[in-house]
């Protein structure tokens, strides 16, 4: 299975029980990194916020791991998040 793209918005209106926010985006991102051996090929969306996506909905511009000015929304390290994974896992 290939997950085309996944992510969590850092701001915007709630969508049911899905609540956008930096803390939730950080938790989601950490869990994706920690479970890559179970998820398979995964593309995190998106590197940077895209303010022009406000035409879509309230959370459209807020999918980036970094703000549109290049500052990180939270600290993460792919190396640290992947520690303990067996490189032989599929």
C-alpha cells in the first residue's frame, strides 16, 4: 500500500472530532514517523504552509511542517523519531 499524502493542519476550523492545531500536528507527525515500518511508503503534506490555499477552506493554508516564512512549527528529527525501528522491517 502507498499512502499518497497525509498530514494534519496546524490551524483552521474543526472538522468533526478532528481539531487542527500545532500540538495535534506535532503528535500526528511523530506518530507517522514512528510507524513508517507499518505504513509503507508515505508522503507528508506539506513542507511549508501555503497561504494561497485559503480559497479552499480554513485549514487549507496550514498543512506545512514549517510556516510559510520558513520557521518550524515544532521541533522534530526524523532520525530521533525512527530510532529503534528494525531496518529489516517491511
